[in-house]
C-alpha cells in the first residue's frame, strides 16, 4: 500500500441503500453515521478541501438507486464513487435476477466514466438461516459485481468473504445492519482497497471469542427481533411500502467535509 495517497482522492460520493446510509450506527442525536461517513472523515483529515456526498437511502431497490441516485452522482464529478445495491432485491420473496443484473450493469456503465475510481462491494453476510435461504441469489449478484468491475476498472471490496463480518456480534438486533464496530471495519476495508496505509490490518479477523448467550437470552432476543423488526418488515413487504419512502438523502450535495476527531474510530 502506498503512503500519503490521500491527495489523489479529493472527493467521495456514496450511492446505495441502508448499508451505505449507515444503519445501525446510531449517533446520540438520532442520526446514523456508518462506514461511508467514517471513510470520508479519514480522507478529509488527510486532504484539505475534501468534499463528500452520501445519496444513499434505506430500503432502496437497485431500480430506485439507478433512477434516483446514479445520474446525480455521475454529475458530481467526484474522484471516488462507491456503489452498493441490489441486496435488498435478493431478499425479496420474488426477485428477477436478470433484471437486477441488468440494472446494476446500467449503474456501473454510467458511473465508471464519471469518476476517477469506482468502488463496488461484495456485501457482508451475517451467519444464520436468512443468509442460507438467499445465498444463491447473493452469490449471483456478487459474481455480477466481479464481472462488471473487471470490465470497467472498478475496485471490489470483498466483505462477503471476511470472517469478521459474518460474526453475529457485529450485527445489530435487527440482524440486517452492522453495528458501529462493523461499520468501522467496512470503512477500513474500503480505505485499504483505495490504497491507503492500513490503520487496522486485522479488520477481517473476528473479535475474540466470548461465551455464547444462554437459551433464555437467545429466546428473549428472538422475541424482541420478531416484534421490533421482523413483523414490521413483513408488513412493509405486504403493503408495498419501504422504510425509505419519502426520505431524502443524508448528504445530497458534494460539499466540503470537516474532519472529525474520531475519524479513525
């Protein structure tokens, strides 16, 4: 990895869904931080005048990302654009993977020429029955990501193959979004992929083992998950609603980003 690579990346635009918006890395004011904010803060700390936009909105499908975010991101002319999308589609009961692949290809074809470096990702996958059910679709999506990256000169961050991000302890109680520590590790992975000096060379290594929760603790967690997260999620699917309906992007304009003290936290 090259040192002092920060001057070559003076701007970042993040495109995607809840993963890139930053759920569930909750801040005291009720907003979400997430890996993209952590990455932007690190880059801003090393590059005067660094600019950052985050167009991601929770719940968005790949078609919505293409329709609502891709052209906006392309017009910003950023040095780096990150694109993560399609996973929400694979988790739907009915999913046309041919359409998902075609839309992802359309997004990459628009974004790659519009930036100095496009970054794609193989999204992380928590261990458990949900992943096993949808694993074939996810792996089909990731194969498409690899092929598009090779064709268009994009970088791929392999989060799916990272043992640390398969650890349930790095996932929030909703079992769909990473904790603050999980997002920190994703930021580190993207940071290194972009060519920066590693700050945590072992980001992919799982946390030290801890005693597993007992039967009662697991059942309480299952009940809370079902009541607070699973049933509302099913309700939205049945009514055609999304958690992101009517929600604006968190940072819709490419503006200077002030470095923060905990950029590497």
